[in-house]
């Protein structure tokens, strides 16, 4: 029986599929980006689109109103405006009016701050004056040059130093290095011993045990109880099994604890001293200030370029001598710039309304601290502001809020609630803070178990399961009671 041969055929079907328009994708991306990344995106748009330029505009504060209906109504009105088609003539007229209003101020601001050659020299002098930290490899190479080794051993030392990571550990085995160079592993071992005598103490170790032993030997403590514990019982020491170590070594528990304190004073990462400082910059998206007894929300607009339509291209559009193809190109670019401006203002307004609702709900936290942090979900804020829950999630992702009591990630204020005996709800962050407080005040000789922590919280009207206590304790990085003695 012959098998049928494969054939090609066309079929037609209907299906519903949601496709995001490029402009909507850009708007969602701008909403999700933190302020510094958004600034880079706007700078890229300024470079790509010649019809837009930077200007200086000041923002006005948004006071927190007690009525939630006003915010929802405003959001609905804004959404309705987004659905309307863009009227280019009206949009262009409004942007041209804005350009006229700010042109004089913009050029006056530039004239008041001229940038001279002296300013450039001062800036370059400041950059040249920044100190350059010595790396670990440079520090070790400088000692190797002064070590008096033979030329061949010095080259082997350079190879070993090149295999030491930023924490000070040798990342390649001597067998691998010997196979690479063709030298005897014992000769590499001798050169490694020389490198391990360099500063910082413990550098060149192949594991934590060797690193700690090198430091103890440099302190003339290579034959002490601490060295024996590191050599033979390091894993048990990490689990704080003092009693088991004491039995194995035939010493008292107090002696083991004293040796553990000596070991704890050693540096497990000797190379970190020379590691470059990695500064993680956090720029607040929102500022919260208390003015006349009321909290006011301000957006950090100073970090963003204030984009406007260029007056030069506006004049080209008004010039009847402009060629039709040039006019069409400028019109497309102005439409793109207008959408960018609208997206920026919409992003800022959305984040501001969400921040205002957070602050209104968490006034107790701002006045009295974490014990008064209220449960809050993104769905609650979304209903009040008049947006979808995913919009709130995008708006607060990676954003920070500067408050009178400190800098907080906006997600910090969204926490589920736990009911108390009185019928009210408290935030799980409040419960975690209470657990941390109970552990901090406990008797070191008789630390509180999870069951006892649960009973202490029940006395304060908070009923949660013991497994929840254990979960919160792990999140707080608090060890079990038997390891806290």
C-alpha cells in the first residue's frame, strides 16, 4: 500500500490576539523604568529626533486630598483623552504656544551661566585629582618585584597572581598551572608559598581553611586550639556545634567558644580590602514633605530632561517654501516628539497619584514608625487611582520614595495584613519587626523558641502559626534557638 506524499495547502482561520502598538510599548516601558534609566532613554530620543530639545520647567506639588473619588475621576478622564485620536493641528498649536512661553526663560538661563575655558580647566583638574586605588594584583606584583626571585620563578609568580581573584583566593589548581607552563608542580608550590607570605595575610589560599590557617600561622598561633578547630572541625564550627567539637578535642565548651571568637576575628576574604568600591546610586523618584501639618508629594523632575518641540522646526513648518517631503518628515517627527512629551507627563502623573495614595494610607508610619505600617495591596491603590493593578506594579518597580523618616523603595509599603484579636489588621513587616525585637531582648542563655515567640505574639493580640514564625525568622536571617545560645 503506497503512503500518501506530503502536500502543501493554505487554510484560513480567525482568532483574537492582543497586539501592543509601538507607542503603547514605549509608554509602558517609560512607566517601568527608574528615573536614571528614563533619563538615558530621553537623551537617546533627543539624539534621534531633531524636532525636540531640552528646556527647563518646574513642577508643582500635589497635596494629598482626603477624597479618593477625585483621583479616580481624573484618571478616567486621562484614559478617555488617551483613546482620542491625536489632532495634529491642535497639538502643534499647543506645543508652539508652550515653546514661546519658555523660549526667553530658557535662553536667559543659559546666558546667566556661561561655560568658559576656565570652567573646563577646573573640571579637568577635578577629574585628574581623583585618586586611583591600587588593585590587589598590582599590590601583589609590586611585592613580587621586590621579592628577589629568579627570572623564571618571577614569571611563575606572575602567573599565580593572575589566577588570584578579587577575594584573594587562588582560582586555578597548581596541577592546571603546571600543565599550562610545563613546570614541576613542586616548583609552583614553592612560588605559591612565597606569594602567600605577601600582604594581605591569607592571600593566595586555595580554600577558606587554608586562608584562616595562614592568618593564624602569621600570628604564631599555628599550634593553638583555634588552628586545630579550623584544620579538622571547620564545618562543625560553622554550625556552632561547640559541644561536639569539645568532645572530639577533649576540651571544655568555654575553650571552644574562646577559640571561636579568635577565629571570628580573622578575615575570610583578605583581598576585599583592595576591591574597587562599587557605588550603587539610588535616586528617589518621589519626595514627601510635611507642610503645615499635611504631607505633600513632589516628583523628582530635576533628574529628567524637559523636552519641548524645537522652535526652528516650528518655523520650518510655517514656512510656505518648505518642500512637501520635508514638511511630511517634520510632521512625523513632531508627532513622535508630542507622544514622547505626553508619555513623560503621563508617567510622572501616574507615579505621583500612586505615591499620594500610599502616603495617605501610611501617614501613621511616617509619624510613628514601622509599628504603624498598615496593610496595603496594589489592587487597593489601583481601584482608587483608576488604573489596572499591573500598572501600579510597573509604576513602583525599582522606584524609591524619600520621606521625612528615610529613603524607602515604593514596594516597601505594599504588605499583606494579619488580623489581630481586636479585629484590626497589622502589616507583616510590623510582625517581623516585633519578632526581631523579641529576639533582641531575649536571654542569651535561654533563647526563645518558635513556639515561645508565637505565644509572646499571642499575648499582644497577634495570632499566627508557628510555621509562619519560622518563615519570618528565616527571612530576618535569625538562626534557630539552639544556635543562638
